[in-house]
């Protein structure tokens, strides 16, 4: 196993390495040369995945049925009606995949635990030994290869049983289920896992599942969309509230019973889009407001014990409240900040200018976001609508976090690029992903700038190790460093970006040795 390189790719890679300015489009996009040595020696460089997106094996060894198992089987929900039944078959190929990481020289790997492998029916059934064994093998083999496991406890997939019994995150009962799940994870894996993230993107769970209705359980209401049930203005607030309390209770449990003995640390992951003012002075306030509504929504309670005042002012009593007891354990319930960052857009204030109906609402902070200024796009579009390549956003995000939440270390737990379908879907085109390399070099350069400026960043994870089930976009949207042939063989093939990442991390001479044997 390991990385073998086609000679054409090798020449291309050499070109990229020796001529850093060969494909910059504008001054701003032109990347600085970036080197491993621009980051501290003990910095973590890894790749990220999540259970449902890569594992497959959806009925194996006692696994229960998850919300995503059910949702992806509903015709018409996912592009091409793809499902995660097989996904990357990581359930059977995890050793090969760990070897891929090792061959690139990664020193960290972020993955998530499938709730239904561990507790197939939540609190209402038994712990499933098959699931425990699977993750034990992953963790042990990562450590054998010198790769630090970063574990997300819950990344979008939960037991369907909890939806059926009490509507999952709409109910405070979900907090108890989550704490039970977290407890089993700490007990079984905490002797070896030193970096825990409780929940991946609680705000996206709320926005996609309960405002837009595009993710399960597909709740929404007009003007956001037409769903069989839901209230797009209110439900996302309840769903985040329950996730925040679930997080806080799990952290409290970890701190009381596990942390001292196990010596790990714990946080929660959010997705941050950066915003720039579109035009007028009032748009600067719109930027502050929307960041408070997305970033502050999660991290203000966790760092300071309550929702941001910007949210309270606009949402009033619609915004749930924390009791004094809640506040006691939510405040300070983190050891580090974990952010996923992909893109930047412009923000326009709706108090002073007119905005469309579905935007001009309290839950949107009365802010309209747009990628256009005077008809010009903020950056090159990626394969997912709404994502644009804006490297400077990475620097701004770190500066923002540093200012709003001083004295916290930061991990960038996801950053990645997907090509547009119009870039072509031939295998050779997908493998020749120079745009992804350009993306990572420029975002890493921005990250290094933020760090030189005092940002306490400790790690950077590429989304994703390999092409995988990209939620409602199925297998058509590819974020991987490795190409996966989902239609036939499931074979993994390194893209140019995997070679680049390996060489960036210092594996270049090793690659050359391998090349000479081709
Ligand atoms: C993030 C998700 C991750 C993946 C990337 C593209 O929001 O956490 O699972 O889908 O987007």
C-alpha cells in the first residue's frame, strides 16, 4: 500500500512545487509559498471523516438503524438515490485507510463514532460489543502508526429509535441519551483518546434538519420550504438548545469521572462561514450580527454561559433560556475550540435595505448573505452551491475567534475543496486536482498569517481523507485526497493533492524513492 504516482502527476507536482505563482488569478488569490516549517513542530496535520459518510456495513455486527439509514433510503432525497449502505466500505477496509494516512505522513485523524453501532437503540437497548470492537481496532491501529485519534462522538447520525420515541433533538430526553452514549465512549475508548469533540456542527443539524428541511428529520415551514411538519423559525432554536445542554452534561460527566484519570481534553465543533460587509456602514453591523447568530449561538453559552445579547434582542422570548443550574455547567464546558471552515460571503443589512421575505426574518438576524458584489463573485465556486474559495476568510475566522473567545486553543477540524461537476467527471480529471492543492496552499498560508498574528491554532484537518457520501449530494460531490471508485471496485487512488500533502508534510523524498521503482 502507500502512494504510487503516475509520471504525469509527478511532473505536474514538480511544477506546482517549484513555481508557486504559476496559477494565481488575482493578487489576493495568489498563494504565498507555504511550508511545513511555517507551523510549530507539534502541530497536528490530519484528515477528517465521519461514520455515516465512510463506513458502510450498515447492518453488520449488531448495528442499529440510524436517521440517515432511513432518510437515504427514501427515493428522491439523495442525488442518484445514493445511500451510505456501503459508502467507502471503511468498515472492512479501515486498515488500508489507516495505511493511506500513514503513507501521507499524517499525525492525526478525526473520525466519528456511529451511535447505532454502540447503542443500536439508544438508552432503550444494550451496548453492542461489535461496535466497541470496531472502534477499538481503529484506535489501536492509529496509535500503532503514530496517528493521534480525534474523536467526534456524534456527527449527524443517531438511532432512529430516538426519533420514533420522542422526536430526537426536539425533546430534552435526547440530552440523556447523548450523555449515555458519551459515557460508553469515555469508558471504552477514553484510555487512548485524548481529543474528544462532543457534537459536529449543532447549528447545521438545526439549520439543515429543522429550518431548510433538507436533512433528516426534514422539518420546515414556509417560506423556507414545504415539509410535512416543522416550524423553521422556532424549531432550530430548540434543537440547538438541547444539543448545547447535551454537550454540557457530557463534558461535566467527563470532567467528574474520566478526565483526571484519562488526561484528555474535550470540545465541540462548529462550522464558521466568514462574512464581509457588502457595501454600506450598516453592513458592518450585519456582519457582527450574523456572526453572533451563528458562532455566538453555540460558543457564547459554552464560553460565557448564555446566548449573545444580539440574539436575545432580536428573538426575545422565542430564544430558550438557561436556568441557573444549566448556566453553571454550560459555562466553560470546553478545553479547546474546534471549527470547520470552508467559505466567506458578503453580508447585507436588512434593517436599512430591502431583502427577500425568507431572509428578512429574526432567525436570520435580518441579514441577507450573497456571494456577489457588483455582479462579481467573491471567489471561485466549489462543487457545493454556496461555497466559494476565499482564502483570506481563514485568517479572519481565526482573528474573530481569538477576539471573541480569548485564551482558547483552536483546531481547524475541517477545511476542504470539492470540484464542480462542470470541471469534468473523468477519473483522470478528478485525480488531477490541482485546484484542491491551490485551495489548501492558500488557506494554509492564511492560517499561518493568523498564527503569526497570535492565533493559538494547534491543528489542521483536511476534509476529507477520501471521497465519500456527501450527505444529500451522495457520491457525486468529491472532497477526498483519495479518489474512491464507488461504482465498481471501491479502490482508493491518490489524487495529486494526496501527493502534494505528503510532500508538504515531509514525505517527498520517500515519494521520490517510490517513484524510481515505477
Ligand atoms: C461539513 C460536514 C462534513 C462534510 C463537509 C463537506 O459541514 O461536517 O460532514 O459534509 O461539510
